[in-house]
C-alpha cells in the first residue's frame, strides 16, 4: 500500500535536486534572453530602459547565492524564508531579489532586535528604513549629499 504522505497534496519541505536544476536552467535561460535582446538593441544603436533596469537591479544566476535561488522571503515563516517550490506559480514569477529592507543574516544573527536601521540609496535621496519587524516599515527620506 502506498504511503499516505504521497497523496496528501502538500509540497515537500525542501526543493528536490531535479527541481533545483530546472530552476537554475530557467534562470540562465532568462539571462540569455535579456543578453540577446540587449545585444540586438546595441547593434541597432538603441537601448531600452527596461533592459538597463534589469541589468541594474537583477543579479545573474551565477551571482546569486544558493539560498536566494531556492528560497524566498515570507514574513510568516520563522526564519523569514521558505522553499521556492511552495510559492504558487513559482516557475513564472521572478524571485531573484528579496525586499530591499530584508537582510536574512541580520535577522538570524541578532536575537531580539528591537529596532533596525538600514540605509539604502535611491535615485536622488537616501531612504532610511526604521523597522521593528521586517514587514513594518517606516520610510524617513533625507536629501542626498
């Protein structure tokens, strides 16, 4: 008799190696498409803001850490990360970047953090995030300079 665990309809706790391999393959395929598009536009002497923004914001597959390839941010999880295959439509949605205020190592290494201040550069202003928990953000804008 087969195990009832197989038919429970719930995803496994960890992403299996074949799914990880397919995820890496998808990430590399997207990188190739963006590279091809950028090269074609450059040959015609053109550029696109969306392609430039992609290069500025999105890391390439080889630049990503394994925890960023196979896990994603979730405010309801104990460690603020969950396995990527638990996200609905996880093959169609980009998970390359986490929220800008989320640094997993800070939340894991500092117990009982009451207030965390992070400075992130945004276009012409520095954004100061004052946060008691990662999903409650207060933005304090100050002029750059």
